[in-house]
C-alpha cells in the first residue's frame, strides 16, 4: 500500500518503442543504400556500353584502313598500303587488327614486285607479330614466311659469294692468258 510504483511498465514500453524506431530507421538506411548501389550499377553499365560502342566504332575504322591497305597491296601501291597498315598499327595499340597490319607490312616488304623489297625488314615485322601477338591465328603463317625468307636470304648470299668466285676466276684466267702471250713472244 504505501509503496511507490517504479514505473517499470512505462520503461519497457519506452524500450520497445526505441527498438521499433531503430529497426525502422535501419530498414530505411538499407533501402537507401540499395538505391544508391542500384544507381551506381546502372551508371557502370552505361559506361561499359559507351566503351563497347567506342571500341566497335574504333574497330570499324581500323577494319576500313586495313581493307584499304589490302586493296592497295593488290594494286601494287606498296607505299600507300604501308601507310594504311601503319595507321592501323598505331591505332590498334596491341589489339587485334594490329596483328593483321604487321602481317600486311611483312608481306609488303617480301613482295617480289616491290622495288623497295627488303627481306630483313619483312622478317622483322613477322617476328614482331609473333612476339606481340602470340595468340594470333596468323602466327603459324608468319613462322612459315620467316623460314622461307631466311632460306631465301641464305641462298642470295650463297649466289653472291659464287658470283664473286666466278669474277675472281675470270680475272685469274685473264692473267694466265696474258702470261701465256708474254711467254709466247
């Protein structure tokens, strides 16, 4: 009878109300966090799509240059083909059509009708292709070209040496003939 109430019931209701408030506030924060995450994901998707479109456009441009380079090579415009191939190589930055550009440049310098043909430059382009693009489907063809060009260079050197020997033999024969004439006099 004479005891004071401690108001425990009110304290419990206050705690329950606080707990409900915290749960609802936490849920609201989670929803906002999810919305922000969704917006970030959408922004990232849009950026990825833009990058893909840019890559596709760049690939189209590179393909046009490469097609032009091949056409110029067929028309025996070696300098023009070389310039177009160099554009493709510069723009591709070690991505695929760069391997085709290097292969094309190797073919230009190996072409038998090119007045500026240079087998060592051709081999250099082919080796560069094998080093920079080891997964390229052109690597096997490139290996064949390198072997053929190396053999051709070896044969050319052998022919030059034989021609020098022939020239030296001619000079020796001429000297022998002159000595025979001098003795005959």
